[in-house]
C-alpha cells in the first residue's frame, strides 16, 4: 500500500454549466473570429499583391538590365526594394490574424461544448485584445479624432465577452492578474454572487468621477496635444494636414527646443538645490520648543500665501537697477538673468519647503535623537546620520515637486523679463507659450510633448535613484 | 564604572514638580531600581542622569564629577528606551556600531581615540553574539520582533562599556513569558559587565526580582530605599506598604487600646513595639500572614476567589476590606456571610500613624 492510497481521489473539475453567458461569450468569439479573418485575408491579399508587384518589378529590372541599357549599374531603378520589410510584415500580420481567427473559432466551439479549459483561454485572449486594442484605440483617437471601429472591435467587444464569461460563472481575470488586490491572495470576483456584483458596481461608481476628471483634464488634452504634434495647421486654423512624426523629431532636435531646454535646466539648477537647502536650514532652526517659536514658524511659512505675481513684482522692485533696493542689473544681463529670476522663485517656494520639512522633522521621534545624543553623536552627526535619513521620503517628495515647479515656471519669467534680454530667459514653457498662432501650433505642441516627456523621465529618474537611498519608516 | 548620587535634586516643569528634592546614593556597580506608580517622576529622574533634562535644583554627581552642566553626549552613559529607539534606517549591526563611531574610547588605559574599523567590528561581534543576535545583523529593525528589538537595544548599550546603564521600562512592550525570560537576561548582563544599572519600572515584580536595592518614589518624592526584602518586610510608610506586595497589604484603622494591642471594632490586634496608648493608627497585615481559624480578629466573609493553588477570602474587618490567603489544601472555603476568626503572628503586624502614615513599630 502506498501513501497515495490514503489520499482522497481528486474530483474531476465539473464543466461549467451551459449558460446564456457562456453561449453569448462564444458568439462574441465567433464575431471576433469573423472580423479578424476578414482583416487577415485583406492583409494577406495585399501582401500577395505587393509581392506580385515586387516580382514584376524584379523581372522588369532584369529585362532592362539585359536590354539596351545593359551598361548601367542601376540594377533596380524605381523599385523600392527597401519596402520589402513592409511586404513581409503585412504577410506575417495577415497570417497571424488568420491563425487567431481559426483559434477563436475553436475556442468558441469548445465553449459551446462546455470544455472547462476553454474559459480561461478565452479570458486570456480577451485581455490581450484589450491591452493591445486600448493602445491602438488611443492612437487612432489621436490621429483621426473620431475613431469608432477600432475601439469597438478591440475594446468594447473584449469587454462584452469578458462580462458574458463572468455572468456565465467563469473568472473574468486570468490567473496571476490582480493577485495583490486588497481582497487578498488569489480571491476573484465571482459575479454570480449578489454581494460581489454589488461591490463591483459600487467600485465602478466610485471610480467614475475620478475617471471623468482624468479623462476630461488629462487624457483628452494629452490626446489633442499628440494630435497637434503630428499635424500642421494652416494660417487661420481652419484646415490641417498630417505631417507625421517628422514634425516631432524635427522640433525636438531643433535649436529652439535645445535652447529652451538649456534655459529650463539652468533654471532648475538655480532654484531646486538652493531652495531645498535653505528650506531645510530654516526648518531645522525653527524646530525648537521655545516660547514664541510659533511666530517665527508662521513668518517663515508665509510665502505660501503669496502668488507668483506678487513675488515677481516684489523682486522686480528689489532688483531694479534704478529704483531697486539692490540696484543690480541682473535682469538685463543675458548670463545673469536666469539667476535673477530664480531668486523670486526660491523665495516664493521657501514657505512650502519650510512647512513640509518642518512637518517631517516634527515626525522624527524625540527618542531617536536623544538616543543618538547619548551614543555620543554631536548635532551634526545627529542630523546627517539620524534625522536626515528619517525625513528622506519628505525630501524626495520635495525634490520632485520643486523640480516640476521649476520645469513649469512661467509667470515669473513673463513678469520679470518677458523672456529677454534677447531670449536669454526663454525657458521651454515660455517658448511654448509664444507659439499660440495656429500656424505655430504644431511646433508648440511638439515642444510641449517633449517637455512632458522630459519632466516624466526626470521625475521617474529621481524616484528610481533616490528611492534606493530613501528610507521608508517601518 | 561609577556610582550616581542625587543631592536634593529637583525638577520643575512649568507648574508640575516632577522630582522633588531627591537625595539618593546609587553605589558603584549596583543594580538600582526606581519603582513607583505612573507619573511619579521616575523617568524624569532617569533622564536627568542621562542629561536629557536639565536640573532645576540640587547637585547630581556621576562618580565624583558634578554633571549638572555636562551635556548628554559628554556623559558616559548608555540608555535603553521603552520604545528601544532603534535607528530604523540602519541594520542591526549598524545600530550596534553607531555609538562606537560617534565617540572616542580609551583602549587599554590609553588616551581616548576613535576606534579602528576592526576594533569596532570585534566589539559589535561580541555584543551581538552575547545577545544571540548573530543571525540577524543584516536585518533592519522593522523586520524584527519586539523581543529581538529589545535585545538590539541592549546590545547597542552594551558595546559602549559605559559608566552607567540606564533603562526606562525596557520590558513593558514584551509579553509576559518573554518578560520573565528577559528579566533573567538583564540580571545576567549586569553580573557580566559589573556596572552600575539604574532601572525604571512601575512593576513591583520586576523591582523585587532584579534589584540589588530599590527606591520607591511617589509624587516626585523618595519614599524608601533598600533591599527588596527589607522594603517588603519593613515598609517605611503606608504608601510603600500598600504599593508593594500582591495582593496588597490589608490596612485596618484602629486605636492603640493598651500597650501592644490595637482595637478595631470588635477585634483586638496584638503587635510588637512601643506605641503610645490612645494613638490613632493604621494596622497593616499581609494577606499571607492571616490564617482562618483561631484568633483575636473577627471578620465577616464577603466573597471567595478561587485561583487554583490558593483562595483569596475577602472579608470585612471593622469596616475595612481585607484579603486572606488560604492554600487550597488548608481546608474548605468559608461560606459567604459567615463570621470567622483570623489568627496572625505578632511580629507580622505593621503599625502606621493614621495622620503622618509613617511607620511606628
Ligand atoms: N516635558 C514635560 N513638560 C511638563 N511636564 C512633564 C514633562 N515631562 C514629564 N512631565 C510631568 O512630570 C511628571 C513625572 O513624569 P515622568 O515621565 O517622570 O513620570 P513616570 O514616573 O516616568 O511615569 P510613567 O510610569 O507613566 O512613565 C508627570 O506629572 C508628567 O506629566
Ligand atoms: Mg516613564
């Protein structure tokens, strides 16, 4: 007798009941199969046609090469041989689509037959469609503004199939996805249970406002921006013409963009480190339990209540070479102008930096600092070895926020210098602002997209690099 | 190694006097426990030794040096906090090494200097092994259990080889079993390093089991100093009498009726010692010193609590509630409402003045 004899035999997995949901899902799969099949056939025919073209071209060229012009080395004169990859790609896509279509038909049949393996496969396939489909749908939206067909096929249809699978009692999520949900472990939505259906509905209701806001104020504008970046408007903005990625690459590699980027980065370097260090120093000094310290804390944080315009006007007056307090010419010297402008930003952001660092410092447990004192550490070692690492998440947040602020700086430049002298303070945002005429819209959008990309990369970079050195409390 | 001495040390916060004219000599190498109820000022006293609180009045010495104006980082003191105060961003090894990096040490009697990396590693290794943390050196405090964190805090205090160890309720975050074990570990550590320990707790069991001597504090004022046994057997006043011992000492109000006898209601309680006749007193009798059966004390049974190995018989003696301990094998439990007689040995009777609460016999 072996140990296995004592084990309860494993029950065969019961096939999911033939339900309206699963039948519907099978119909969805067949529908997809038809669409994919047609698309695959079209691609295959096109590829075939192109290949015929190619063959004809080659033959024609060979004929010519042995003909009267035999002396010319020009073997394939007007034959775009470098389009070969396009033909191949088309052929491969067509083949894939046909195979997929065939696969879907089989899946649909299996679903109808009640095969338990079919449900997870169908579900997995629909998620692939969703992922790739959403990407393409977004892109078509950007290009054509009113893309309907593609999203319907690649987004709506998969969603419908998934929903039908769920109603039919299957799991709408593939294995491994959503494992970290707050519902813990491998728990899945079971859409046959009334409570869970209600919960899912509730989740959608709660997500909807956030989605609406994000769509209206982020995704849609970003989509329009991408659209403008690859289109050229006419002088009055009444007509547009697709110019493609060329416009984007031209602008991003152009002198204007590089100059703007240089100014922006210089501005970041002037404002972020200085502002941060100053904020930390003031917060450390003000983090005492002294009578009346609240007064100083209030004064030091007061700049959060001033607007950029106010700060700029104050510094305009302070720095004015004739009537100013400092009587300096910084704003008029091309190599000093960014420094001059950055002073007002540093001052204006100081309140925010101060408040946030102070809050961070006050969250450091007294006992840690006391313990370090007893361990023999002086104030400097205490600060760098204990306090600073503990407030590092706060500092990371500040670095990111201040950097983004600096990337976006506009009003202070407009008020203090209007981009001058001789464009020496034209940052990227300022250059984008200058390109408002319809004819410039393409260029401006391309720059804006570039700025977005750079800000995104820099922020991600900061998170990646600093995150490893940042201690997150236990 | 040094003793610590308080001479009329007072600490006042705005309106509160946390420590009131404390005079206490902590002998070099002794394990001194400061014991008292919550808010009595024991942490404040400890923090003054550490230099974390300024001293409002009086003189504090560590060894022979007056330290009233010596900064915390310049006193040679290690402290284990109730929360352990481990540096969350450092590994166990880095935590233990921190004081070695921050301070100069004299090696083999030489002038103080920074330790080399090898010397530091050796000391860290030593401390970590002693406390059974060798496997955990690469972890951060967040990934340790409460007991392990506690031992890291001990290791960090130990590597220093300081003049004085201070501990503020270091066991209060541990569960009962671990607490009992760690109690023994700390006593052993004390024996090994043979350095002055000042240990703060509100738990009398900790005080009784660990202390060479203990100082009982109430309301910022020292009540009694002595070996645990002395304090238990001869409490200096009513507060100490009631605070130490579990279940607490029974106290019965009465009047000295004749030489060596207190009258309380229908009961007559003989005691040893000279107390003037007619004086209003409070008699103290520990629950284990009262026996059901023959005796001069008359009591009414109010309730009986069964604890397995023993019973607590709750009685009323002349209007005061009292507890009598009865071993389970000493016979059947009395019935509720029954009038019983209680016996005792005269030398076990504590007599306190009803006004001043000071001990009279
Ligand atoms: N920083 C402070 N400011 C004002 N009052 C304080 C301060 N620290 C302590 N006190 C007061 O001093 C008294 C003694 O406090 P302490 O912390 O020494 O008590 P404790 O005996 O350690 O009590 P526990 O067992 O609860 O820790 C308390 O009344 C407390 O409120
Ligand atoms: Mg305390």
